C-alpha cells in the first residue's frame, strides 16, 4: 500500500469523493492530493493502480475518539510498513 502524508488544511472546506462505491467527504487538500496522484500517467500510474492508498482521514474513524487514539499511536508502523510513502505539499 501507499501511505499518504498531507496537511488536512481547512477542516470545513470539504469535497465529496467515492471510496469503494460509497460517498465520503474529505478536505480540499486531501481531494487535491488524491486528484493529483490519480492523474499521473505512465509508469507511476501503473504502480498506483496496483496499490491501495492509506489515508488517515479515511482509514481511521474520525468520529471515534478511542479509535483515533489507538490508530494515531500506530501511524509510525503504518508509514514504516508502506511500500511507498507520498508526502503531499500542495
């Protein structure tokens, strides 16, 4: 999997995306990062097509404080075990 590191940006500025056939709201900064990553062509595009993307905003239940506490504590391992780590700077 690819672990995506990014800044959340303005938490109230949201965009809707579809993840595994279901709608999800993400910050504009995450939307921009995903749009950019998924818009690559050539070799990088083929690599990205074969990988799942781990994103904290989508992979951690942001409404559950207990889950967030546990998951944030394990983020070092998430990034350390990723096949690729992508940092989105905007």
